[in-house]
C-alpha cells in the first residue's frame, strides 16, 4: 500500500525533482514570470506586483497560487481516501498528476511560444500545471522522504552544507553520510531547470516539454508497484 523504500524511493523522488525544475522553467520562461511549483517565489511576486514594482503579473500569480491550493486540497482528499481504503495511493497520485499535466499540454497544443498564447489559454495552462504541483506536494509530504520534497530545495541546501565537514553539525547529519542524498536533491532541481531552459532555448514548444514531463511521471508511476514488490521480496 505504501511507496517503495530505500534507494528505489530516492531515485523516484530525484526523478520527480528533475521534472519539477523543467516545469518551473516552462512556467517562468514561457508563460511569463510565474512559478507553478515554487509557490514561495509566487508569494513574493504577488507582493511585488501589488506594490506595482518589477512589472510582475499579479493575475497569473494569483491563478497559480489558487490552483496550487486547489490541487493540494484535491490531492489530500484523493490520497487519504485511497489510503483509508487500503488502495495503492502513491502510484495513483502520480498517474493523476500526469493526467493533469497532459491536460495542460493539450491546452497549449498547436500554438506558438507561451508568451503568444491568448490570456485565457495561458491562465488555463498555468492553472493546470500549478494544480498538478499542489497534488505533488501532498504526495511528497505523505511520503516524507528526508531532504526530498521534490519542489523546495532551501532546506536541502542548508542541510547539505550544515551536515558536511564544513558545517560539522551532528544534529543536522554530520557523520551520518547523508550528503549524497542531499546533493542529489539539490542537483536534480538544478538539472531540471537547466534541461527545461535548454529545451526551450533550442526552440522546443512549451507544450512538448510539459508533455514530456507528463509521460515521465506516468512511466514512474507504472514502475512503482514493481519496485515496491521487489523491496518487499528483498526484505523477506
């Protein structure tokens, strides 16, 4: 009923972190100065926009935040409901997330670059992407994989340095060999942002990047039962 543990779970969460970076690259670079996963940035953007500074779009930010919260509420309902029924909530959550992202790709299909989208369609793409990321945050919180939130890297970066020989803080992991996982988490977000930006820079249409992310998440979901079964067999 639960997601796999150990290295399998780490690999899954690192993969999800990479695609998160790709999505935020699309939303910020192609849809106009808005994040769909990093809502801390959106809260700041909203403040800047209301103050009339920096040319930050208020409407797009509000759409993203609102859709993210809606996704979090729906994700919590669906995942907790499946867990109560003793159903495999983790792969189902990933499949639903992939479906919402596929809908976001479809909303922008056969159009030009993101900034050229009509406002209504652009907001629809932003909303669907943010909704998927709201669901993802619920999934990551329920999994509770240390240092692998898949959407926020501030804590992982702090832990990476503080628990290293540089920081030498035993309370934050020094001496427990946690640096590899933390570095993988931070590096995955960087690689995802770099990959998403590079694809856009090569002329790849935003909806194709979103579609690629959706396919990746769906493929990951279909691998989860096998990985969980293998982990259980190994433990036995």
